[in-house]
């Protein structure tokens, strides 16, 4: 018998009828800080909750038969340091592409067409007509051009924009420049989208020097992780009114009440909403089923994290 722990009833339901003789047992377990369930000693495949926090993370080290930790997210910065030697960590690359890419395009449009301003004016019942900026004609630079970055570009196809792409390593056939070209490309962009993972190289990469390379009036969209940007540098640029920001992620997160980012002009913030949609929920369940089936039938797992990503 193989025991699989999952965090929700939906995911457990998606695992109905998995292969295996005898079939695996699936338990819904969200460790809650009290003693772990008596079955902990038998768990081989563990799916922590979508936003993994303690004590669900600490539980990883309490499962002696554990073979696989399957994340429900594309970013595994919280889980990666907690994985014991010999245990395989897989992320959910691809599962959240549609939801997150849609957020990126929506945030760009909202910021450039000033939807947050008009929402405030509507709440005050004011007819505040004026010209706004727009997306058509803009150059969009995607920093961290991977699975979600490509999904953003597909969604931008009808918006009459030029797209520039940067990844860790060059992919000349796909028009993807290496990160060593980033400084040269930044001044060309009207919109800069962050979609790189958290690694030793990306933490704090969006610092005062990075922002200074951006055009006056440009829009920075962060859909990756808050720690990619130096918050003080973001505050300084937004306060001066030189740059606009659309942030799904912040550092710290949650952003506390009273933080300067909340009130600055040209800053649009959502609370890490990118992948929090019904499409992502359905795709997470289907993907966990696929991965668990692979594990149970001895096939190679997808999206195994080796090294930083
Ligand atoms: N806001 C949300 O709710 C939300 C939802 C989903 C994901 N995310 C975040 O989005 C990130 C990207 O997800 P994904 O699935 O698109 O990942 P992915 O397919 O692995 O793509 C990430 C890309 O970033 C590039 N990269 C790595 N280091 C870089 C650097 N120093 N400079 C520039 N580019 C760099 C990689 O380049 P190489 O290919 O050359 O290695 C890769 O192409 C995740 O790690 C996660 O943190 C956020």
C-alpha cells in the first residue's frame, strides 16, 4: 500500500481510481500544529497546501518513508530549502500559466488605462473624463521568459505590441536574450514584466540601478515574487512619479497596513492573486493525478527540481 497525502478534498477526489496493486490510499491532511496523524510513517507522496506555511512545511521532515514532495505552485522558494536529501521535489510548472498570464495582461491594461483611478472615481460618483495611456504601440520586456512568459506573449498577440525576451541563458532560435543583455534592453521597454524564479541571482535584481535603466513613465509588472525587487527602490521611484508599478507580489508579503507602497500614485497592488482561479484549481488536481500515477507506475516524474530550478 502506498499512502498519498493531499491538502484538499478536490485533489483527493481527482485521485480516485489511481493505478497500483493494491490501490494507493489517499488521505486529505493539512497538518495543523497538533500531533501528525498516525499514518505519517507511511506517507510516500506528499502534496503540501497551495500556500505552504508552517506546520505543513515542517511535516516534510517527519515522514520517514517520504519519496516525493509535489508542490502545487510553480515557485518553490518556500519548500526547496526544506527537502531532505533523497526526497524528490517537483513544482507545478505549466499549471498556472493561463491564470498568471491573464493577470499580467489584465494588470498592464488596468494600469495603463487607469482602471484603479476610475474605480475610485466611480465609488465617489465622479465623472472624471481624461485621456489615458494605452498598450497598443508599446514595447514589453519579459524578464524570466519561461512557461508563463511565453503564455503572456501568446495572450499579447492581438495587442499590437513588440515583445523583448530575457532568460538566464540565451535561446537565439526563440529570440530570447541572455540575462547579460538585460541592462542594454531595459531602456527600450515601456513595460517590464518580472517572471523569473527566486534564486541567489534573482533576489534583489530589481534594485535602484535596474529601475534607473527603465524609461521615464515605464510600467514595472511583478508577477513573480516580491523578493526579486528591492522594496525601498520601488518606493523611491513610485514616490518620484517616474515609474508606475503593478504588483501581484510584494516584499514583505502580506504587505502590512501603513506600508508606503499602498498609497503611492501609479501603484496598483493585488494580493498574490495570479494563480488563484478556478482554472488553476482544476489544473492542479489533474496535474497531481498525473504525477501520482507516474510515481505509482514507476515512470519519470515531470518538473523535478534539481539545483535552484
Ligand atoms: N503571481 C503568482 O501568483 C505566480 C504564479 C505562478 C508563478 N509565479 C512565479 O513565476 C515564476 C516563473 O514561473 P514559470 O513557470 O514561468 O517558470 P519557468 O518556466 O521556469 O521560467 C522562468 C524563466 O526565468 C528565467 N530566469 C532564471 N533566472 C533568471 C535571471 N537571473 N534573469 C532572467 N531570467 C531568469 C529562466 O531562464 P532559463 O530557462 O534560461 O533557466 C526561465 O526561462 C515562478 O518561479 C513563480 O515564482 C507567480
